[in-house]
């Protein structure tokens, strides 16, 4: 009878020649294998080696040993292959000199293309002196569109700077943008704006021939009354608009616009009907078109005030 040790050695030699680096013996326990190999070796009998199983590719994972053949003292990896123990390999350490990167949950992975763009830097604060030195309306407008001078910069949708003919004889000044104006970025575009257009036309003023703006360039939340600090922050823009347009008459629509420009708290009912002055420019105060929508009888008074502005122009 052939020596089992010779058969084992021949088998192992053939598996090594086939390129296998690992071998699982499913008929011998570790203790039995140790006892077999510890005996004095006998002469090698290659011809008696067991036949090679050609039905299983050499690169296929070997079958796990039967559970009853695995000793409780076997190494952890060997016992895990029999399903007795789970081995969790530790993750490899980072490369030398390469710090670990910790990414916040939900944040894009560094180096990927789906990372959001960097937030736009806030606009720089421009002083009233700098605004007053700007030579053209386009530059004043550019500064105003990114204005951070008051808290309304945090709630507005659009800055409503103003529009119209830059050499107009008539400048229309309102209080502040409303919801429609904040959405579109244009002054007097809602129902009140349509009524304003009709009132101007009735007095011979086309919207295309006048310059329209507001005391405030940003909408106060919920259309509340402008606050003193907001008026102070926005006044350099209005002043520069008046200086650059150089109108021959100013139409102040609404109590707030008239009181702000004239620096008074007199009611609009007492201010209207007269011609005042704003920095040397004739100013005619009248009711706001939005107030006329609530009080249609005031339309007649606005028309009369517009006629007064027409007389000022004709006299000049």
C-alpha cells in the first residue's frame, strides 16, 4: 500500500504546478494534518498521486471545510470560512503624508464635479460721497443693483432703480416698490402704474418722456412704511438721480414721497395745491395713484395737480 504521506506530497506538488497558492483539505482536520506531516517522510511516489479534479477550475474558491472538521482552536480566519466566526478586516491606513478627509453627511465629495459653485461675494458698501461723484446714471444704477446699505437688501427680489428718459423735463417720484415692482424690477407697473400712465397722458405727459423712480429702491416687507434708516440709506441714489436728470419739475406722488423730499410732516392734503422746491427744482405734490384706486374722487385732484406741473413747464 502506498504511504499516505507520499500521496499528499504528490498532490500538493501538482496543485502548486497549476498555480494554486491556497489549498483547503476537506477530508482532514488541522490536527490530523499536523500529525500526518510530523512523521518521518517517506520516498516520494509521484505516480501514485491522486487524480486532479478537472471539473473545478483552479481559480475557483475552494469549498469550506465541514463544520464538524473545524477545531475550536483553529485560527480565526479558518473558523470564519466554516461560518463559525465573522472576521472584519480593518481598513487600510491612509497613504503617508496624505491626511484623512472627513466629509459632512450630504456634502459633495471633494474633487467631484457636482460640487455647488462658491457663493457670490456680497456687494461692496459704497459711500454717499462716492455715489454723488458718479458721472452717469448707468454707473449709479450699477451700484444700486447690488446695494447692501440697509436691511432691505436681505428681503428684496429686485432693486427698482428707475427708468425713463435720462434728460426728461418731468421726474415722477413715488414712495417705494410694491409687490409687482419687486417682481419685475420696474417702477409703477401694477394697477397703480396703469392709472399713472393714464393720468400723465391726460395732461400731455407720455411715460416715455418722463423719468420715474421711487424714494426707496427696494420693497419694504408687506409694503410697510419705509423706516428712517432705510430712507437715509437710499437718499444718495435719489439725490444723484435728480442731479443727473436735471428735471424742470418734480411730481411727488403720495404723502411719503412729498414729505421725504420736502423734509416735513405736513399732510399731503395740505401740501398739494401748491408748488414747492426741492434743491431748487419746482416740486408739485399730489395723491398716489394707489390711493386714487381706493378713493376715485381724488383722481380729479391729481389731474389738477398735473395741470399745475404743466403750467410750471410752460412758464419756464
